[in-house]
C-alpha cells in the first residue's frame, strides 16, 4: 500500500483507494509522526487549525482513516488508540521521494458501488450565524438530494450502521446524496442553547448555501418532513422535487387527543431508555415503528442512538418537533413536485389527505403503506 503525499493518493497495488481529503491529511500526519503518540490537541492544531472540534468528530475521522486501510477500532493493525493519550501509527513504513509504502497484514476494503461510483462519503463542516458547527456528508453524483435533519442522526455512523446504511447507499448510487447532522446531533455541536424550529430551519438554509446549491430535491423523513415543507415554501424556486415519508405538518402535542401514550410519558421513557436496547422505551418504539425487527436490528438502532446524541438533547429536539403547530404561510404559492408516503403504524400522524400534510401542495401523489 502506498500513500503519495504529492498526488494525495492512497493506493493498494494499482487500485486507487477512495479517501476523503481531511482523512488523508490525518493519515499523512500520523505517519509523519509515527515515532510518537499524537494527541488530540496535536490533531486539532494540524488538521483543524486550532478550531474546537468534538471528540466524536475526531473519533469519526480516525475510524475513516482506519477503514481506508482495511483496519478497524477492534483490530488496530495500523492506527492504535493509546488510552487517554491519543493515537499512533504502528504499521511498517518505507519512504521514497514524495510517497510512503505501508506494510501490514490488512487488506484494503472494497468501497465501490456496483456501477463504479465510490461508496465513500466526504464530510465537511459549516457554521451557522449563531456559531453552531454543522457536519455535512456528501456521496455520489448527479442531481443533489438533500435529507434535512431528524431527531437523531450521525452522518458517519449511519453510513455504516445497517439500520440506515442500505437506504443511503442506494440513494448515493443514483444521486448526489447530501445529509447533515442538525444541532445537538452526531458530529455537529451538541452544546447549543437554541433548538427552536426556526433554528433548525436556519441549519438547513446554512447547509445548502454552504454547498452552493441552487436547485435540489428534498427527502423529508419523519421530523424532516416539516422542515422540508417550510423550506420549500420559503424557497420554491430552488426546491425542484420533494419526497415526504412518515412525516407530519402538526407536531404530536398540537394534534387532537389520542388514546394511549401521551407526549409527557413518551419523553420520560425516552430520557430513561435512550440507547438501551433492553429498555421499555426501546421495546415501545420498535413495537410501533419496527414491529418485525430482529434482535440484531434493535441493537443497531440502540447503537445509532448512543452515537447520535445524549438523552437530554434528544428530548429537547423531540419536544421542538412535537410542539410544531403552525403550518407555513407562504408569500407565494409553491409549485413543487411532491410525493407523500406514510405508515399506519407507529407514533406518527397519518394525514387524511395530501392537503392536510400541506394545504397548498400542488400536483401531489400520496401513498399509504
């Protein structure tokens, strides 16, 4: 395996291994400093220019470097974690002009989709006007398809977690898939004061502006549907298409009273059982949303929850979405090609018509499953 610093390429034999620019920089830095343990402060200074970055963001980039080498956090053939100290590159290295040959027993992974498009994703960061750093993941090519945030996401973990990975890989094979972690989630900043619906709308605005997108489709899943609707109403000239799945325009607290579980009890169970696959909350959630889920799928879901956010932040965000009560009032009538789908199971609201999901929708195709 060869790391070419001048060409910024990582190769295994004649095969070029896809690697994100920032991950390449981390790998190159670790190799150049392989005679010592590299601390997190060293990485912040060399890679992020001294900017404060969460531990989860650093860990995600280290894991991405390991995957590029066919390594993992369990094996640590190439990059070893030194507890409470940092990281060290432990593979054998022979240097030539402008390149370094790496030797280890690990094999390079196959990261190509069947059609030849790279299955790797690029993670970048942008900053909102109120100083919140957001993580953005881009993969694939073609028409931009933007997935607004939900109540829990982690762009790095989701890409490899079977609970959501298959869907995202499928979409990235066909579009330029863009996902981001909203505030208090994933690789984005967790310590944030404002988690209002208006702030979440601004996060979506910041992401598409940071990427320079002028025309794109929106994929609103669950809570992301209300964000998609609000964004399309404000920017009808930019949103070309919109797909809403399992979403709603009115939050749980704003709907007509329902029999069974109330919002307050749901949030209490969430706070106590978040990320615990054996908790009453997890069993309740899976009964409603994933009635046929295997034990392995429930474990994947719990792992994603633990990586995505803290119980406290999740309750705060869920409360914001549950209190969503005002349908957008557009200044002009949006003309967006819209498809809506929902499920009769779970805790979501099943609208009686496309117009209930949004009363000014035009040309709507609605599906119930």
